[in-house]
């Protein structure tokens, strides 16, 4: 394990990701974007891609890695984990034991002819299944230790409300946010994760709960507990993404992901100055995108040669 680079924006570690992550503090990361070995592609030029004899071996290894993701991810945190189409369902089930799974994104890779892998060269009549021309990105958030289907905010709000001796209807009425049909709707929706309060609504929540029960712990600040998600109509907001993959160039990492896609993830799922972790850094594009957007990045890469390239680019 070697600290390769440290600046105010970027920290690069060279070594096994498990060893490095074990040294990082609990809940110290706001966003994880990472691209583990796929195992099914079996590429010798991708570190770790051929390390596992069986799918079970791979999943057992990923389970150990994801335990550290769970420990490191802050209550307001998000996880984007890349996976091959063949393994994505099993990876999602595995991650669903530790995180609240929010969706599975399909990256279609709409590349120009000549830059689309073997798609044009493949003899279609010889195929025995659908040509694999997409990748999956499993999207999840931090979850309560006792309920992986509930966000930390929803769980905390419910526990605080009950400690204050208030029903959802009473709390909703106290902050003046009741709906026309279900008078407990606003608070109930926040507790179940269907939506989140605005900053103004959250300030009312804090004030009311503190007034009714001054002896119970105060709710944390908004950004510490509310998961950011800044979707808009003018950016990709569905679970199908059409970012072209990176065209070949001298020294290109074989699994390099497009900068525009990394920028998209970080813009939507983090606040300024948040910490972004990529523990399979490869080309270092996650760090590049984080730095461009005013976030801080922790990059872990096992290959010293790739760490050299990451250092040069940052």
C-alpha cells in the first residue's frame, strides 16, 4: 500500500483496494463510483478479470469488498457499481443485502461503426444469444443496518418522531405540510423514502421536533442526511444512458469509462466538496470528473503504471 499522490482535490493510493479501504474512517465517503473486474469478460489486460475460477468465487470476493463500501458510505451516500450484463442480476442481489437498491441503469454505448467493439465484425448468423452491447450500472443508496429497504433519513425521522410521541398526522399538521387526501402523507412519504423534504420543510421538521421534545437528539443538518439527486428534464434522467464509449487512443485503459458519464453521475448524486471514492480507479477518470466539479476524490489502483498516469493527469 503506497500513497501515490495527495492534493486538496485528489488522493491516489496504489495497492489492494481492501487494504486501503480498511484504513479509511467510517461514513467518510459521500459517493462511490466504481468499476470492479467483470469476471465474465476474462480479459488478461484487465487486472483481476481472470482471478476467479467460478461465479461463486467472484461473488464471495465482491461481498467482502462491498462490506467496506457499506462501512465507508455516509448516510446521505450513493453507490454506482458497474457490472457485466451476465453478472448484474447476481451482483444486484448481493448488494441488496447491504444497500437500498434504487435501480439498474443500462448503458447502451451507441458507438459509431468502427468503434463499437466486435458488433460490425460478428457473424450474426452464428450467434446463439443476443450480442452483448451494453453494460449495467447498479444504483443504490445507504441503508439502515436493520432494514436495507429504508434510507437512513427515513429511519431516523421515524425514530425521532416516535421519541417525540407524535403521529405522522400530528407532525405533518405541525409543520403545515398536510395533503388534501392523506393528512399524514408528507411525513409518511419521507419515512418510506417516496420523496424528501425541501430545505425549508426540513428546517420546520427540526424546529417542531426540538420544540415538542427538547431532550431527544436534534436532527442533523440537511446535507448530512438527505441524499442528493439533482435530476432535470434537460439531462439523462431515465435508466437508459446513451453515452458513447471512449475511442481507442495510445495507452487507453481497456475498461475506461467516458468522462461525460462520470460528470453526469457526480453532478446528480453529490454536493459540492463531497468525497467521491473509486477503488478500481483504472484511468482515473472519476477523479478527473470530481476535480472538475469541485468535489474531492479518493482513487485506489493496484497497478503502479496506472497510478503514474493518474498522477500525470491530475
